[in-house]
């Protein structure tokens, strides 16, 4: 794939992130809906298909995404709860992220995956 293909990938991906961020300033529910749709996963699957046409890799990526979404849900449960308990934003973000990372590590061990 050429240089312009990678530029296109970066532009599409970054425009979606900025779009969701801007929409959230006006309509939290709509932004939440757009953010909850697995746009990054969709794009990764599409880019992988375009680049490889390898259905086995796409199937494995989809399965891995499913299992690794589960630890990420802890962030979206813990973060608003901590903010509701009047924990400062930075500490709530740090604690929620740390717990999410620990759960990712546990899930990776359970799935017997490696990071290489």
C-alpha cells in the first residue's frame, strides 16, 4: 500500500475522533452512541481486509476484540462512579485506567495471548 493510502487511513480515523469530540459538546447521547459503536474496530477490520484479504486474520481479530472489550467496560463503570463520589477528575481517570489495565493483563493471561 502506498503513502496516500496511509494518509487516507489517518485522516478518516482522526476525523471520526474529532467529530465525536465536537458532537459531545452539543449532544452527549449522540456522541455516546457514536463512540459506543466500535468504529475503531470496524476500521481496523476493513483496513486488514483491504490490505490482506485474509479471512482467518480478520476472524481472529474480531474474536480478540470481543474478549478484550470486556476489561474495557470496567473503565466505563468505575470512572463515572468515582466522579460521582467526588473524586477529582485526574485521580478518577488514573484509578479507572489502572484497574482497566490490570483487567486487560488478567484477560491476556486467561486467553494465553502474548504481546509480541
